[in-house]
């Protein structure tokens, strides 16, 4: 077998078909269609069955095909995907050799490293792989180990905020509520509250607060959520008043529990790093696909459930922003799913997992789950999985549950199911031998898994993760809170007055609510700013853009307001923030400029804002000529590039399917003709042997007759001799027919080879057509002047915490 036999478009090389009766693997590769993963997959096998190797091979193939992957790792095996050594030198393996294992084998660590390097090279060669394929895998995607709650790998900012969904998702009330419930369930689990979404006061209140903020498009930091528990800003929950539903004293106890979580030593790292969202995990700079391993082995059970729940909810949110797709757009894999998707209990992660299994296929998001405990999985939910990879199972009970799941999946797909045959096959599986039951195939297949490209060193500790290649090369700084830049002075701020000045009604005076508590002791100071709210319309017929947005402009007011204070304004396309009519008690106020006390200033500032938005607030998009696409508003360049690549891959898969469909009848006819020719050749051989045998008998009978009394020239012997001669002549003709039949068969085989070569060339041209990065160019669309409407301009007071040294910390986010 050569690499050209398995390096094909849109297929994964998983191993070779395996004959259980002969205990032997076939020569031809087992190729799995990547599109089949859109109907999800389950890997089941006991410890030692080779389940980890199969899963890693699957993820390697996805990366090689340019598919972004998010892999959740509760055990520590998946960081092995970063152990790629194209040169296969013993020195590459040496840091990952276990000295104890080497000593038990009677070797030094250096000798063990040399032995492992040799074994890995030979293993790759046995599967027609080499260092060049390892290098291709290593460069195909950006491989990162994320460690939420730890700095061993790349930290993920989990507790920084509960980010609001995109505008389109906020309109789906059911989806919004499901996402909030999942986040709240995980959060309450961290503080030991086992809360039912329908019965628990804690759960209902927090869900209500999150949904209220998200409907307004506001992110809600954990600190702000804690404050909102004490001052929810709502009077009723259902038909009950707030105090009857959840008294203030008991709400304070809940707030204290969450505050203890936030203030716990070592918990600061949960707010560091890049945000926990799907685009961050799926795509890197320039839209390059990522293989993101979210390692949670170091966390407690409650922390793991919290992270997994939030991550699944983020994947659902991203999924719902994508157009429908028939090709595999991204892959979500979870190793050792035991405890997250049980048959009877309802942990926080179960509902979002079920949502993904039911809905993700329509968006091109594949889900693959692995477990060694089949009795602890919800098989009714897993009946949505179209592919089952089944390895050695430990008990008869495990086999019975697997068969139950397979039967459900077959019924879901409308396929037949031979339970007795499946049970017999499962009983004969060995290590690294799996039964693949794919509802897209005609029948189940037994196969042996290939050698992984990554070195399997076993579960990695945090110290080992820290020393993985590339972990120190790209440190991720803490992500700052989103605040208006003009409101974050680094030097001592001007002194504030003790009371605020009176302003005219045209000022529309309001107060921006603090979104987090001040760090340490500090007094609350309000500083003046202008808040403008405008409706902006962007239209460009050529690119098909017709987009309305509400834009916020926040401009701090210094000692002099001027005619146009908007030049340094912070602009955000977002809903208006929550404003209060009264300040927090005990606050001080900075003095606004004199213009703020004049009624006519606000009309002038309103006109100036419209002019400023027209000049400087163009809609920044990206465009691609081939394929012809324009980015969506708010879509970053990396995300747009990823969508362009996904679209190109889907176009490629459609073209490939049509190409195969065009060649399929010709290939089928040729194969039928070859089969008929081979059958004819076999008949000719049989007839030749029969004629040859009959001729031999006739000749023998003639000789016997002559030897035992009959005259050689008698009529009987002459007749026998004539018959024998005719038999020899017919045998000779039959032998010639064999040669003709074999020649015809070889001609047909050559014709088939030419047709297969033509298909390979056409397939390669499809691959070449999509080679290289697509050309993306910026596109700016100015607002339509006639539609630009400034809804209001008002004076808002911004909250700051002022320390004893005079330095100020902003307590708000826009």
C-alpha cells in the first residue's frame, strides 16, 4: 500500500479491514468519509482496547483535512497530539520516556528512547506512513492545550464574564433561556448548590438576571452578577414579589457564597487568558484551523462540570450563527464522557450535549464521544449517532447496552439490524481491532487501527503539559475588562466635588450603573460624559449589504466641552446600557464643563454626533472574490477566513460527490465486465481441464485395448483413436480460448486502471483548485446619510473607585 491509496479528499485513513477468522489485516486501507461525522460518532471500548489510539487518529485526520477541532480531555491523554517528531530521532522521544518503565525493561532512558524511536519508525512504515506525514499534520493546524483554572497550558478566561449571545440568538427566547440555565447550573454546582432549574429559587433568580442582561446585549461579569443578586432591579418573579420569593437576607447568603468563590486564593487564574468562546477555540490568526485540547484533568468534579457546560453552550451559540452545511465544518470531541451524559440523572452538561446531538448535524458540526463505561450513557440520546466504533468490552452487561444503542441508531436511520451477528462479532474483537457500524454504509466493518502520527506517552501531568512544544512560545496575557479607554486614568485624577451641579432638563441626566465592585477601599466618584444613541443604516447593493445597527457613543467631558466632543468618543454597536435615575448613595461628583449647563448645547452636540458618525463610523467588512463572499457585520477577519475555507471545502465536497457520481456508472460497468470476464476465464479453464481429462481417458482406453487382445488397427481402436484425437484438438482449442479470455480480462483491467487514473487526476485538480489561502480584502461601507438618526444625546455620570493615592479605577463597561 502507498500513501496515494489513502491520501484522498474528504476521507480519513483509520486503518485496514480485518478478518477475524484469519486473524489478519487486509492490504487495502479503511477510509472513512468525513461527511459521515456530521451525523456524529461514539467510540466505546474497555481500558487497553486501543480506544485512545483510534480517537487520536480520528483527530489527526480531521486536522490534516483542515477541520477545526475542539477536544475536551478529562483524563490527560489528548495533549499527546502535540508530541510530533517528524525526524523520529531518539533525542525527540527522550524527554517523554518514563525512567521507571525503562528500568523495568532493563534499559537506560537513552536506550529506551532509541528503542521507542525505532519502534515508532517501523510502526509507521508498516502502515505506509512516515515523518513527512507527521510534518504535514504538525503544520496543518494550530495545536493548543488550554488549561482553565491553571497556567500549565494556555489559560482560558472562564469567570471574567458571562458573555451575551449575538443579536440573532437573543431573539430566540427558548435558546436564550437554555443557555442561561446551563451557565447557572454549572455556576451553582461550583458552590455546592444542586439546583433544579424549575424548583430552585437560586437557579430561577440567576437565570432571570442573566436573561435580562443578555436581552439588552450586556455581558454580565461575575462580580456584577453578585451585586445584582443583592439589588436585582426587579420587583416580581412570576406572580410573587421579590421579597416573598427570595428574601434579601437569603439572597445575601447566596451572594456571599459566590463572592467567596471569586475571592478564593488561586481563583484569579480563572479570569486570565483568552475568552472561553467557540471562535477562539476553533480558529487562530488568519482563520487557521485550531486543534484545541481543553484539558480539565486537574480540576475538581464540580469545576469540570462547570467548564464543560459553558463550553458546550458556547459551541451551541456558535453553531446557531452558521449557515446550514452538508460537509463537516468543525468537530467537537469529548474523551471519557462518563458522568456528563448519564441515562437517568440530569447534570448541567447533559441538556446542551443532547441539543448538539440533535441539532448540530444541520450546521456541519460533528460530535464524537468516547467512553469505557457504556452502561453509564444515555443510549436514547446516543441513538442520534450515525457511526459507532466498538472495541473490546468488559462485561456482558456492557455488550447488552451497546447492542441496545446500536439497535436504536439503526432504527433512527431506517436500517436493518442483525443483533445475533453483531453480538458474535463483538465477542471476537482484539486490542486495536474495532467494529465500525456506520449507518451510511451497507454493512458493518471490522478493522485494525493504524499507527498514530503522535507519540503516545500516556496521560500527561501539568508539569509535562507546561513543557510541551510551543507552550512557552506563545504566552497569553490576561484579558482586560472591556471599558471605555478615556475612563481609565493612570495618574491621579482631578479632585471631585462633593455634590453635583444642577443641569437643564435637556441634559437627560442619568447614571451608568457599576458593573463590578471596587478592589480594596475606595470612594465612589462620578465623572461626566456624553452618551449618544443613534440608528445607523449601511447599504451597498453591489456586495448585498443592508444592515441597521444601534450605535452608542461615549465621550468623557473635560473642563471644556467644545462644539464637538465626539472626536475622542468610544463607539460601540450595541443596545443602550442600563441607566439609573439616581446615583449610588455617598458618591462624589466631578464638575462638568460650563457648556453642559446650557440647554442649547445638547442640540448642537446631537448634530455634531450625526456628522461624526457619517465621517468616521464606516462599517468595516471583508470580501473574497473566489468564492464570492462578504463578511457579516461583526465577523472578524479570522472568522470570515474560516467561513470562506469551510465554504470552499463544502463546494469541493459537492464537486467531488458529483465527480464520483459521474464516474460511478462507468466504473460499475467495467467491474461487472471484469467479473464476467473472470468467470468466463474460469469456465474456459474448467472446460479445458475436462476436455484434457476426457482425451487422456480416450487415449488410455485405446492403448489398453491394443495391449489386451484387440488389434491396433481394428475398427474399435481406430474409432477410439479418432475420438481421442478430436478430444486433443478440442482441448487445444479450449486452451486457446483461455488465453483469449485472459487477454480480454487484462484489457478490461487496464481500461479500469485508466478510468481510475482519470478519476484520480480529476480529484487532484479539485484539491489543487482550493490550494492556498483565499484572497481577502477590506471593504468599508459608509452610513447612508439620509437614514442616520440620532435618537438622543444625554449627560451620563460614569462610576469610578478613587483610592487614597488619587488613582481611579473604572467600575463600568460599555
